[in-house]
């Protein structure tokens, strides 16, 4: 739990003013403390939401929103947020996060159908910790599928397994 959300929001405001001015970005932003819960995204609503917009929005969203994620990570570092508080401060631009969450949920459904049909595990592409968490939450209460994260660092990904999956043992000759 963030101690003082209003004070944290003011620190984010000061930090973003500096980044935007230093980088000569053509961006505006809105910081919302305790944003409303969006239907279908319960449990995923941050305590502080930073929404960016403006002529340089596309720059933030290129290459899988790499610059948007960088703004978020730099803000977490500048505010010395503990890892458990990272999900409490979220950045978005042009509804990217909501669209990405829907995309991940659809990918999870397709993967589930494939695993249930084939009985073989399915590996998702590498993704951020927040995105991996979303995939784990989708399958948290599933009766016949389980998830595990594998890989290291930026190459970490989720594998979806049938619940009682046992890998085939190589035969010894």
C-alpha cells in the first residue's frame, strides 16, 4: 500500500515534468489517484494511473510500448518504489494497457484450447512481469490447467500446462 498517494502523485508530476522537458517530448499527462475500476479488469486497477497523450503518443507505443514502459520503470526507480508497489502505479497511453490486456486474455483462451486439445504445454512469448501476472491470474482457478514462469530477465515467459502433465522421459537404450 502506498503510504501517501497524493504526495506520490506530486512526486510523479515533478518527475514527469522534468523528463518531458528534458526529452523535448510533445506530451501531456493526467495523474489520477484511485482511478475507477473498469468492468472486466477487477484486481488490475492501480492506485495511481498516469495517462499520457499528445503528438508524441505514437513514439511511446512503438515496439510494444517500450518507451511507455521505460517512463514507468524510471518513475518507479526515481520514487524508490518497492517491487510490491510497482503494480500500484501504472502508465497508459491511448488505452494501450486495456487493449493489451484484452489481447493477452484472448491469447490465453486460444492457448488453453490448444493445450486441452493436444495435451502438450504451450509457451507464450516473453513478456513483462505485469503481463505474466495477468496470464497467471487468468488460469488461477482453472480446474485442468496450470501456469509457470520460466526463463530469465527480459526473456521470462509463461508456460501453460495440463494440470497433471508429466514430460515424456527419454528412453535409454
